[in-house]
C-alpha cells in the first residue's frame, strides 16, 4: 500500500479523486491548498503527490518547486492536474488536462507509483530548469477561465463515470442510458471550452506545436479505423500512398484537424453515408483530403467557412463555429494550409496541405 497526497481546493473533486485512489488500494491524505499539502508532505513523506494547479496559498506549480527544493521531498513523483496548461508543467512527472478521464487518472496514478518504486535505487533525478513566470494578463485570464469552467466539468464527469460503473454492475438499462447521455453532454461542453481556449491562444500566437517525425500512412490508417468503430453505420474509405518519408508534425494537433474534418463530413454526408480520405503528393507537399457526397455548402458561404464562429444555418444550436477556424490555424502553424471546395447538393472536399521536409 502506497501513500498518496492529494491537493485539490474543490471539495467535490478532492472527494472523488480520493475515492478512486483508495479503490486502487492506496492510503490517501488530503489537502485543500498548496501550503497545507507542503506541510503534510513534510510530516509524512508521500509516495505520490496528485495536485491541482490553480489553488489558493500556493499553486500546484509552486508546490512542485517547493518540494523539489527540499532534499527529503525532491524525488517524490508529482502528478499535476489543470484545466490550464501552465508553463513549466514538464517539471512534473505526469500532467493531465482537466476534465480528467477516470481510466486515464487511474492509469496515471498506478504508473507513477510503479515507476517510483522501480527507480528508488537509481538515485535522485536530474535537476530541471525552473519555468519562466507567466507575465501576460491575457494568458493568466485564459488559465483562470479554463480552471473555473473545467474544474466543475471534471468533477461532474468523474462522478458520472463512477455512477455509470455502478449502474452497469446492477444491469439497469434506463439508468445506464441516462448516465451515458449525461457523459456525452459533458464531453460536448468540454469540447466547447477547449475550442474557445484554443481559438483565443491561436489568435494571440500562444499555441505551440510539439513537432516530431511522424509516419503519415499508419497514422491515417489508425484514425480511419477509430472512426469506423465510432460510426459503424458509415462507410469510410482511405486511399493512401505507399509510406512517404516521415513528416514533422504535432500528431495530437493533426488528429484534432482531421477529426474536425471527418466529423463535419459525417454530419453533412446526407443519404450517401460515405466519407473518403485520401493522400496525394505534390512537389514539396503532402495533400490529405476528406470528401463527402452530402448536402454541400452554398457558394456564398464557402469563402467564410474558416471564419471564427461561422456555422451552417442547419447547424444552429449544435456547433460552436470554431472547429474549422481552429483547423485552418493549426494547418498554418504546421507550415501548411486548409482549403475547401463544394457544390450544393453534391458534397464537399476539404484539403489539408502539409510541407515535406527532405
């Protein structure tokens, strides 16, 4: 049995995190702010600290740096949770964005404890650079907004997942369907908050890519297979070339772009129920297109599909009008572009152009 210190100023989240960790077979001590957490850690050294970032009387990052400065606490694993993405979060062994998925949280806690146990004989970890202090008021405001919106979302989502586990064990279909419906709406709300924050950071030039050499064809094959499992009533086809040279991509952000295009293609596919993804090569470029044979886009709306808050008339009340704006901005960050062509009643094709770096 390991000792886990959980620091969280939201009582509902502190309760559910503690319940989950105790269900994993570990002992939990609780703190409601960073100073209390540091005092408890000094009193009894934990095997793992799980901490929110935006807390009173020491943020999660301040708690992390205070612990790293004390010899007896410097090698304690630190799992940082935050709806914002504070600078220097890489100093924590694990960072999870709120709202946190229950299984992801369980896996992160178990992995951190296992890794810590295995590394105890290897000596102290290498020193890490202290992060620069956030200086822009707008970035601070974004972090505050993310925290204030995503913290209650995280609490609601985790509690709903726990409820779903319980009703599944009892085999009550009506309650299970209700819990699943709540979970879908919470995910939709989280997607909206994330899109608003992404759009603001993109507009301010604050969003940075994490580029790595990526094999495009296997990436697309995996993505299309995920959509086949998610939408079994749809016909997804992939026309990919033989593997091309690896591209320098942020795979998470590329997935965000293509998921948006595939989601729109499914939504507006009409009666055809067919979506095609294909890859072609141009000098210096890789072109990835997503095509549907659905309702199409009116000619007067086509020039504005990548504008912020632009939505199709029939989508009023469902979409937030940020998906294509964000997708196009992420394409530009990759050094590429996103374009669209469409004929009303015949469908649409969106083409993502990515640079080849030989």
